[in-house]
C-alpha cells in the first residue's frame, strides 16, 4: 500500500513538473556550471528536463550502491551460514562418535563387573570345598 502511495505522489510531482515545463518553453537561460563556465542559452524546458534526468541518474546510482552493499552482506551471511552448518555437522559426528565410545565403555564395564562377580563366586566355592 505504501509503495502505491509513493507511486501516486511521484506521478503528481511529474505532472506538476511537466505542466511547469510546458508553460516555460519560450524563455532561454544560461546555466553556470563553474564560476567561469556557462552553457549556451537553452530553453528553460530543456534545462528542467536535463536536470530531472541527471537527478534520476543520481538516484539510480545511489540505489544501485545500496543494492550492491545489500548483496555483498547477503553473500557474507550465506558463507557464514554454510560454515556454521559445516561446524554443526562436524560437532554432531563427534557427538555420535563419543556416544558410541561411551556405550562401548559401558559394555566393557558390565563385562568386567560380570567377570569380577564370577571370579568372586568361584573363589568362594573353592574355599568351601
């Protein structure tokens, strides 16, 4: 909705400028570019149209520079995201490896407990015989 309102406002401004240009066709003016440099006398309508074109080009260049900065930032964020994903996968693999190692150690502990219980029971039977 906001973009439509902006579009309508810009169209009204352009209509106002077009009306002003059409009313000022006859006067000829000279524009000072530098203190010592003047343009030849041109119709005021032409000066206004050229000024609008130059202004539009400046706006486009500014918008383009902002867009390029946005794209560069977007690429940096994508790279950082990929690095973070790779690091996450690495940590998950290490976590799985540690879980397996923990499970193996628990199994070895159970086996050792069973061996000790068996050896203790055998010693008790041998001593009573």
